[in-house]
């Protein structure tokens, strides 16, 4: 597939413009909340049930509490937001099992040099491909962090959050979070663009594509459609990040009733044995880290 014909103006607009989306984590946790629930010892904090009534409610409350948290080494003009008081509270949004795998000391390290957090994207990805009794959400956050020249600057992260019902409360059971690079996708082609990625992986690798169809985009959600060589209709879903990169989040096949059913297609099984170490995923140069937001 020819991916060399790029529109420079489009690339400049897509990859070098930061998010203009409004923050979603705007729930108000004022001083009365912190007076009641703040404690440097997270084990002594007992949070009210209303914070955990649904998976989405839990996520919005979690990020709203963390919005004004800060742990930066330099930047700002004095005190910043709620300081470090939100961290022991937010750690109690985790299941006991997740706390056992991510100790509180490591959790705090994840916020080193983060002075503000805005949740800008949130999308429910829970379907039949997700383990039973688990809820999966995509999220993207915008943070303010110190820069090397002494100022503060914006940084973006995206990932997947998993939740489980623990004693009647929906709590976070795992977070997979990755940083976004604004100078990667802009200069390194096909693997960051939904249509090109589908053409290469599902087409060239897996020989699955018979006919490509027009892309559908609504906001940051992109759907790539194609008719397969097996006669089936496919939809590959992507979310566009703030840095312009498209991240694959779902695979679907149309059933006999015209409904899209989620499936799991391992594109890497299409590669010859001697190429299994190749790393062509859409985010091959975006590092994964252990930030525990």
C-alpha cells in the first residue's frame, strides 16, 4: 500500500495542535470534603459509597479529586491547588488486589512532576471481549509539568482503565497508561494513521481486505470499514489522540442481522515467524510508563 503521499498542511494541523476539548473531571470536591476525608495515612480513610455507584462515576470522581493535586519540583508562583492531599484519597479508589500490586510509595512516584490533570476523553469499551465482571474504559488526560527550561508545559497521556465491583463499589482494578509524543507521529508515517494502518496490517499482512470503504469520523472516534476476502464486513475502530495518533480500540464483524459484533483478531499472527520481533504497532515509539493516575 502506498503511504508516501502526505498532505503537509493537514499533518501540521493534525499533529501539532493541542487538545481543545473541555475537561470532564469538573466535579467539585471543596475544603469540606478534604476536611472530612484527608489523612496522610491512606489506610485510615473510609470514603462514602456515593463515589463508587457506577464505573463511569468512579472514574469521574477519581480524576476530579486528582485535578488539583500537585507534586512538581519547580513551576508555579507559590502554592498550587490542593497540594498532595488528594493522593491518599485517590489511592482508595483502587481495589485491594490492585493496591497489592501497586504499593502506595510507587503510586506517589507516578505523579512526580505533575501539577495539574484534566481528563479530556473518556469512552466505555466494555463488551464481550473484556473479561467477565470487568469494565474497560479508554481515557486521555492533559497534565501540566515542569519543562527543562524552567517553565511549565502541557503533556498528554492516554490509556485504558479497568474496574471491578468490590463489595458493592465499582473500584479501579488496573490502569494501563502511556505517554504521547508530539514529534513521533508527525514524522513517522503509516503506523499512526487509521486508514494506512488498516491497509498495511489487515491488508498486506493478513490478506483480509477485498474492498476498503470510506472512513467514518465523529469527533475523535474513527471507524474504518472494509469487505473481507472471506465475504464478511469488518469495522476497525480507532480513537484519535491529542497528538493526532490513531489508536485501535475495537474490531467488529457484521452479523446476519446487520449488527456489529466485537471480535478479537491478532494481526501479529499474520507475520512470518522470522518477523515476530518487528514492532509496527501504531504507538511503537510512544513509551509505556507506570504513571498510576
